[in-house]
């Protein structure tokens, strides 16, 4: 098992994952555990990126991303970046995804 601590680097995938988990309402401690790092590393990165922990209910899990990534032979973080890129490049698709949730 990798030693916990400061991630070697905060690449786009890890930053996207951090933002997604924060937006889903995960606590700093839970994110640190999920990302196998310390709460201090999570807080420092969030502060550097001007991200704020929200008080929204946890409505998302990453299980589906993990399973989808495995099926495609990809890393979960890479799939998250790909999906965010697809949504960012097609406003109509983004609006449909958002509207269909309600």
C-alpha cells in the first residue's frame, strides 16, 4: 500500500476528482481517505485552487466511474477528465444532462 501523504503531483485528473468530490459534499477526511492522502494535502490544494467545501448532501458516488473505466481499460481519473471534456465541449449535452436529473 502506498504511503499516505502529499500526492506526488496534482494532475488534472486528481484536481477534477477533488472538485467532484467536494461538489458532491464529501468531507475533507473522506476525500483524503478516498484519494489516499492527508486532510492537510486536500485542504492545501483546495485553498490553492480557491475551492470551498459545500454543505450539500452526498448525491454522487464514483463507483460508476470506476466500473466504466475498468470496462474501457482506463484509469478512473482519466475517464472523469474525458467526461468533463465532453460535457464542456457540447453545451446542449451539458444542459440535457443537468435537466434530465430533475
